[in-house]
């Protein structure tokens, strides 16, 4: 679709751009790529054509297919004109503030590793759990809300918006709708000096894509405009078992604070593909946040402030 339809036709300028884009994305791996376009394309899920990729050794099966995915080859973020040029970066805390915003009815039988994800979030952090819209709205309306990571584990669905593109909505345990307007209304009165600058993981179906390209209806975009440094979410319906596995892998690495969100998401997707032959990791997309890292302030040493005889 990308190379044959969107970039098809006989216009020499389009042909040159198509060839250049394919060559740049196929020449080598490990690039850091930012797609800044109002046209939504699920970039990590896009495959290069086999003829575009240099063949170093003959392979077949998944070993030949998976390296064609852009999500396997590169770190990728998409911005759509909503890059968070933050004015006042906050000093990193010694203990990061983390929240779990979830629907406790999801996987009530404990068939996934969601409980392990919650344990990872609560380890060595200032941990907050929210299960209702009222709790989340109260937090969003707080001008002093300062969380380094917000994790959502719930269902996502699209609701009708008249003649406009459908709106992505989430529901926590109380099953009350949370959407982009919920965020905009609660954060509207806060300026650029707001401490609200979290990295957000929306682990809910469709959280990574606006239906019909409806950017204004996109919950992640509203969070970014409110100050979030990036949003990670799936672009398709995601099996609960895999969603929990992905979250456990991503959050376990990200919370260590050594790597950026882009490098962690790339490594996790490649691990699922290369080791487990599962390409679903490519369905998770970063909207901004590729360079975001969970920073921690250095703890004072035991002799800080003490005189030392020399």
C-alpha cells in the first residue's frame, strides 16, 4: 500500500522520493526515525519489499519476513505535529512517581501476567493505583500532578462523534467513559510550567491509532498537548495475554532508567519476533517519547555534608 498506492504513480518526483525512502530505511538497521506527518501510517507495522533489502545470506520463513518490518529494523516515533517541546523540564526525583490506572475486571481470573506488571510498577517507586474515572479526573485536575510514568490497563473502544471521526474512549472499573475531552477539560487551565510530564503507556486496544485520522479525538494526542513526554499504545485489538507480556517486558526495562523508551520498545519487539516468533510487538507505536528516559536523582551518600579530616 505504501510504495504501490500512496507513493505510486508516474510522477518523477514521487518516484525519486519513493526510491530514496526505501533505500534509507533498508540500507542498514538501528536508525532512529521520526515520522512527522498528519497522515497516520502504522509505521512499525510497515514492511519493506524484499527487493529493497540487501541480501547478506539466504534465509526463509520468519527469519526472512520479520526483518522487513520497520519496527524490527529501527526505533520509530510518529508525531503528527504534536511534538512536546517542553519549556521547564523538572528535576528528576530520587523516587519516581508511578501510577496504575486499570479496570480490575480485566482478567479477573488471573490468566495473564497483569499482577506481575503491577508488582513491577510498585517496586522502588511512589506508587498510586486508580480504578475509577473519578479518581483519574481528580488527579488530572490537580495542578501539582507530577508522575513520571502513567500506565493504563483497560479496554479501549471507539464511540460515535456525529460526522466527525469516532473518538477513542477508555473505561476503568466503574465503566465510565474517559476520552480526550476528559483530559483537555481538566488540564486546560495549567500553563507550560506544569509538572505534568509523564511517559504514558496506554495498554488498551486501539490506543495507538486515531480512527479515520481524527487527531483531535486521539486520547494520546490530548495527553501530549497537556504535557506528556510520549505515549505508547497498540494500534490494533490486542490479546490480553500478549498485552500483559509486552507490558511486563517493556516496563521492567524502562523502569530501570538506563534506556530510552525508543530503545526499549525496539528491543522488546525484536525479542518477541526473533526469539518467540511473535510479531505482535510491532503493533505497539510510539507517539513522541522516543528519547524519553525514566531519570532518577542520585541519592545523597552517607557522608554528604560531613567534614572529612585530610
